[in-house]
């Protein structure tokens, strides 16, 4: 077995923990956090997921590669969309919303906004794969990805719509491309330190604050907007390194096992911890309850995590039964 395949077949605990912390950041980013804290989270939380996906890029035969990626991203995207649309229609009987959501699914937006990540990641992987098969040089692809990301960003600033998340996908491919340069977690781990993480965190905060002060906005991949591209990319890199250092540190804590489980099942936690709180909020509001308080928001998100944990526990049991 080659070194790349060996690395690909093994899970790395601190990377799974980084993904788990990333899920918490995604959930927190969609709450009423202070604007500076939200700016800081947005600088790195979605870029990190694409970066980690790039770390596990492996060249395969075209047909095998496309099928694997479709199973990993497109099937969950459309599966979740169908499930969410069905539940939503049963609960609210809102035909106009249902029709609009179907259109959103066809446009790649999913029936719930957080699902855009799965749709974009599929096309990020496919586009990168095609370029890689032509060039076979990861550093050159990073340069190409950077140029394409700038074009996508400035197209958005000129008002070009982000249909099918084309701009988000092109910009995300830059972080995926950067991740492919760091495909050896063992080597990366040797360069993770508490001091380096702390310094990176401070630099990331400074960049996020400066960008917001200058533009009134922040890096938002879902909108296809890089804010101040050069600084945003630099801030994302510092933020990703900080998250890796934090994850490595947390991997020695007692809570590491729980976080590791979340990181291994981000395909479950990522959409459910976003959709379930929103649905509970809409349902109780429709019944006439006032749930606008931030306390309710936190409670609903906690329910989302509990349900996602239950789903992963059931999946784990089913796998154990089938392996007997």
C-alpha cells in the first residue's frame, strides 16, 4: 500500500476534533453573536472545511472518482433536501414555500441554506480533479485557483448573481487547493504549538476587525464574497492553523472522545444542527409563542445536537449489527 493510500485510510484524531469545533463555529455563526466575533469565525470556519477536504485529495480513475464524490456529497445533498422538504410541508403546509424550496434545490441551494456546502464541495472536487489530471502540479493549480477566486470575487462585487453557488465554488476551490499541499497530517502535527496557535488567533482577529472596519463586511463563502481578498485569504490561513493547534491541544482533554465522534459524523451534525433549531423556532412561532430570546436559540441548538447525536448512535448500532 502506498503512503498516500495509507494516510487516506486512517482517521486523524485532531483533524476530526478540528471539524467538530468547526461545526460549533458554524452553529455559533448563525446566532446573534457580537459582530466582531462573527467576523472572526467567518474568516476561517468554512475555508477550514474545504482545506481539510483538500488534504485528503487522492488521484483515482475518473469514473471511480466521480462516483465516490457523488455518493459522498450529492446523494446527502438531495437526500437531506428531500427529507427537509417533506418534513417542512407536513408541519407548515406552505405550498408557496414548498415550490420555492424545490426551485432552490434544482439551483443547488438545497431546501436549507447550510446544504450549499455539500453541493459546492462536489463541484470543487470535480473541477480540481479535472485540472489536476491536465497539469499534475499542485502548486500551479493553487496559482490558477487564486486567479479564478479573484475573478469570482470581483464578479460578485459587480453584482453578478451567485447562481448554483458558482462563485462560492470557485473561491472555495482555492482553500481546497491549498489543502492538497498539506496531505501529510503527521508532518503538520509536528508544527502545531500553543504559542503558534495563540499568535495566529490574534492575527486572525486583527485581520477580521480591519476588514470589517474598512468594508463593513466579512469573508462569506456562501455568498461568494472574499471581502478584501488578499487579507481574507491570509486571515483564513492563520485561522485554520489556529484551529489545528486548538484541536491538537483539545485532543488530550477528557471531552476529546465526544468531539472526535462529532468530527467523524459532520455529514450528520452539519445539516441537522442548523435545520432542527430553525424548524423548532418556526413551528413554535406559528403556534403563537414568542421565542425570539437568545436563550431559546441556544436551547433549540442544543436540541439539534442531541437529535444529531441520537441519529449517529443509531447509525453506529446499525453498522455494528451488519458487521456481525
